[in-house]
């Protein structure tokens, strides 16, 4: 059966879902960086991201974060609620790395005075420029109430994920998330959308400081799949290409 393709991004495809108001989110093996200037296929990445993102969205749902996730369909696909994506990427930073380290001249790994929330306008042509709340409201990408809601949810997501990853020996340095508007019964809610995977987070091993995220690809460090597999293994979601046993996170004792 051929499915209608709704949208194709750099790492995912969205197909029309089985019922109105649903979509199928398909994770590809494509890896891109620096807005597609660097592009490769990394076999198995889509499968890992599908599993890791499913796990994180389920756990976030359990603590009351509304999300677009419905259920995993197969190795590469999940059923999601169709939302209107707000064209603003939210980056939450706990320590300096990547763009902020460069922009403000900070040493990579320096803990920030507090968690910092940044907004980037979602535009491939413009390379996702950093924007302020003024730009977001002036251009009508989101209203002040929606911005407040996104900041509050982002900080809750950060607190929860920081603790979750710490429990498995991983430092959550920063991450990028997206939100969408979910319309139901004349009501509109802001929900977490897109994905949360090592493609859009910086994850460092607590002990060794090893990078366990897409910086392995951006910086040509190699071993990306092994690193993503290790993240999945520690979370207890995926072992050696086989489904996890459902026993949950593998606790790593802090020395
Ligand atoms: P940055 O330091 O390059 O701004 O990235 C901050 C975090 O956001 C990092 O975990 C990677 C993630 N990110 C994306 O997922 N997509 C993007 O387009 C960018 C620029 C960053
Ligand atoms: N997501 C962007 C890209 O794929 C930038 C990045 O993640 O480095 O090009």
C-alpha cells in the first residue's frame, strides 16, 4: 500500500496516518550537520532514534508532559498525533558547548550559572537563526502565552531528563526540542513534538566525558552507532539490536 508522504525532513519522513489527525513518523538513517553541508547515511541510526525517542516521550508523558506520541509501530516508525508545528526550535543549555561556547567564548563543558533557554527560527534557508521573544511575537510565530508555556514545559523537560540521564551516568549538556499545537474539540494545547534522541542532544559520559551524541558525526569522531547503542542500553530500551526486556534503566553507580 502506498502511503501519502506529508513531509520529508533531513532525518525523518512524515506519512499520513491510519486515521484523520494522525501521522506516521519514520526515522531515516540520514545524518546531517551544519544544515546539510555534511551528509551521510549511518546504518541503524533511525532504528535507535525511534526507540530512544519513544522511551523518552513515554517517560515524559508519565510525569505529565503532553506529547504528540501515540505508539511505536515498528523498528523505524511511530504513530503520532498531527500537530501544527510552531516554527521555533527551543534549545535548553546546562553547560557550554557548540554555538554558545563559540558565541560567548566559553570553555566547552563549563556549567552555566543556570539553565538557559534559547529560541531559533526554524528555517533551513536561513540556517535556523537565533531569535528573541520579540521576533517570535512580532512575526506571529507564537504568542506570549504560548512562549511562556513552551519555556515552562522546556524547563520541566530539562529537569526530568537531567535526572534520568544522570541516573545512567550521562550528563545532559544541552538539547533541542520542538512544540506543536494540538487541536481537539475546539480546544488547542501546546504539546511536545518531533523527537528527542542523541541527534538533538549533547550527552557526555559522566566518568570519561566521552561524547555519546551527534557531535561524533559533526566532529568526525567515529563510533556514532556504538555511542547511540550505549545510550539505549543504559536506558534499558535496546540491547544489541534486540528489543529491551522492559526492565527499565540500567543504574550506574556514581563513584
Ligand atoms: P548548538 O550548540 O549547535 O546550538 O546546538 C545546541 C543543541 O541543539 C545540541 O544538542 C544540538 C541541537 N541542535 C539540533 O538538534 N538541531 C539543530 O539544528 C541545531 C543547530 C542544534
Ligand atoms: N540539524 C542541523 C543539520 O542537520 C544542524 C546540526 O544538527 O548540526 O544540518
